[in-house]
C-alpha cells in the first residue's frame, strides 16, 4: 500500500496553476486559442515526481464515481470544478453554473486528472513528466474555454464581467425595509453570499436563521446550493428574504429570451408556499410582472422605494431607471 500523498500541498499547487494561467476575463477565457501551454511549475512537478505511486493510486480510487461535496481527498475533480465555478461566478453571477453544467465541469476536470495520472505512469523523472503534462494542460485550457463559451447560449448572459459584492447585514435589512427583531422565524436567506453576513448577524441575535448560496463557505446554518434546487417544504419558514439575489436573477431572465424565466416563476410560487401564514417573502429588486397576479385575499404586497445613487451608469438615471423595478417588495401570507 503506497503512502498517502501530500494532498493539501497538491490542492494548493493546482489552484496556483489555474490562477497563474487565468486570463483577464470571461470573453478572454472563451476566446483562448490553441497555443500550447507551458509546463507546470517546478514545485508542482517536484511534488508529482516524488509521489508518483501514491498519487496514481489515489486518483484511481477517487476520480469515479464522484462524491459531490466530499472534499479534495475524496472528490478531487468535483472540488476543483467547484472552485473554478466560483471564480467564474465572481466575474458574472448570472452564469448558469449548477446542475448538469456543474457536473460537466467536474467531468472536464476528471478527464484532466486522469490524463495526468497516465502521464505519471508513462514517464520517469521530472523533465519527462513536465513534457508529458504540457499537452494535458493545453487540452484542459481548450476544454475550459469551450465550456465557458457555451455558457453564452441564446437567452443566456453575455460573457462580460458584472459588478457583484457582499453587503453588510444592516444595509440589506435597510434596503429590504425589515426590522431584524420582528422577523418571523425561521428565516431563510436565498443567495446569502459567500460570507453569509446577514445570516451570521441574525444568528448572533439569537434568531433561527439559515442561508443558501452557490458560493457559500461552510458556516453554522449555511449550506452551499442553488436556490432553484434547495428543498422548500410548504409552510416551513416565517421569513424568506433575498437582497439582490433571487429576484435580480428572475428579472435578468425575464428580460431575455429562453425558458429560464419560467423556472424562476415556478420557484417564486414555491417560495411563497414555503412561507407560513403570517410570514413573508422579502426581496429587492421588485417583480411587478409577478406581483400583479397574486391573489390579494391570500397575499398582501408592500413596496418601498430604493434610492439610487448618482453615477455614470445609464441604468441609474433617466428613462432607463424608470423602466426597471427599483424597489423592495414584501409579500405577506394572509392565510
């Protein structure tokens, strides 16, 4: 039985390799040509060369079947894919990176790791290994470029960078028009962000608060997941909220072609059903094209304006802003 490979060091070096070769943006990544890649760093080559047998054994055991969420040691392809997906989402939060697409990204990384294992078996010495890994890196880059380009399907997001940020708990509550002390529990933050700041603040107050986000880091009450897939049992939550999250993505797809807006419409109603009588779903921006169809006997809709800062962005001034729902909405369940 070969000794265990130094997986923590390997994971760090692989992420360094990806970061070292990362282009300046999504469009640049999608347009990368077929020029050959340079070989891996000397530090990575030395680690691979010194641990050939244990790394080959480990990869053979853990590349298939996949074990989503199990970490680098048990699911190296899925672990790497999740971190690449997170990097892509920091460029554009609207990218459709969940479900089948995330599985395809994991499969892409599994192919690269499998090819690396073959190189370990077929060579001797760091120099030969580096030469064998160079085309592996090139194929990986080409596949990742093609994967990224395919994300801009008709009706999907443009391959450009979109501003996104983490916001303080106080700001989120103020925009949503909510008083933290009076929120019905339990509370679910859909799209809580990587740091889950609002969830942490509410839990510090003694509230039963939970969060879901594709980029969520491990934390009490917080899970990594997609708001289109996370279970929402009927009449479960006192409050569901989402600041520049679910409704922003719903609006994004509503203004584009394709069927994704239909999925969001079904999910919107599932969220409402997940709220208990007397509870609410609070979000910003508003969704007037849905809110106007809610039965007033079952739902009470409140809206509050969200002041816009002055700025050079044409969406923040003039006729363009008048056409967009710059308000917060609170939908209360009557029965």
